[in-house]
C-alpha cells in the first residue's frame, strides 16, 4: 500500500534553529524508498521553502502559502490567488481595525508598507504604497502586529477570503476562501493514486488543523497548539526531540 506523508516545516520538520536532524532525514529517506510519497506543506513562500528542506529530500513537491500554491522544483502544480478587489477590501478592513502593517505575496516576492525586519528578519522586502501597487492577483496578505491580533478581525474579512492567526498572534495570514493545505493536497493525490485514508500528516499550528482533521492519521507534534493536539489521532514528541522519526520508527518503519 502506497502512503503519503505530509510534513509542515516550521515547528514540525524543522528544529528551532531551522535545521533537520540526520535521524529524521534518514527516516524520511527510508520511508520514501518503500515506494511511498512525501509532500511538504508550509506557510512559507516558494523562495524560502526549498532553502530549509535538506538536500536529500528536495525531490519532493512543496505546498506553499498555506496551500495557495504547490511547486515541484520550478514547476507550479497548483495555485489559487485573490483578486485585486478582494485585496483592497482587506486593506480597508485592516486599517479600520487598527492594523496598519501589511504585506503582500505576489509572484514569489514580498511587498510591504513598512520595515518587516522585526517580523521576518532579513527577508528581502520591497517597501511600497500597497494601494498603488500594480497587481492583478495576490497569493497572500499578511497583517503584522506586535500585540496579538484579535480573532474577531477574521469575521469582518470579505467572504471571498479567509484568515488564520499564527505566530503567537502576531501574524494574520489571509488567502482565498478555498485555500488550505488540505485542498492543495486533494489536488494531487488522485494523480498519485493515493486515498485520504493512506495519508499521514504532521503539524503544530492552526494552519495545519484542516489537514490533521481530514487525513487518515493526523499527528500533532509535542510542541503543537492545544487545538491541533485535540484534533489529532496521535501526539508524538516535539520538533526538538525527533518527533517525526520516533513516530515513523514506532509505527511504520
């Protein structure tokens, strides 16, 4: 039976220093060598995603932007973007709510109306007037705030999009209404002849909830948010203590 392993990156596959242990790499290589599939799923943009995936595992596709696109090397396998009208509505609602630090992800490039270094470190960013930016579609809008963003803000967004509050409340990631890691997974599993029940997904944050709930086996990391643990079929060890490798060795390999 072919199985699919779906792995979130930050807080799941990656340790806190953004590296992956050799034990985890070896376990994943062994899993794939048994005629199984591996798919990574992250909120990160394409330009960042492969950078953090170990060389031995880079021949696997990656879901980016929480599911707004899927790439295999330089090939785009799937994408779902927001319209210009929706994005302008988001800006208006954000500013009305007192959230003025806003970013756009367009064609694998980050645009913002402020210095993002406190949130994204040295990530290359073009600072512009977002209301005058020449665009047709946007993969993701990111609202940044030093204090936790209210979950009530999500309820006043346009009905053509949806948001997820992550990173201890400091980021609100907004995408098309149909975007999710799970929907992106669904776009490829028929090609691979894999059923929902043959999928194992690992995650730690709110943007992993949908896939954790829908796959055959949803595995929460020991460091996961409580809501993710509550939704999971299994809770493994933390991202700092070989959580993925331990699960695979105890249950599959």
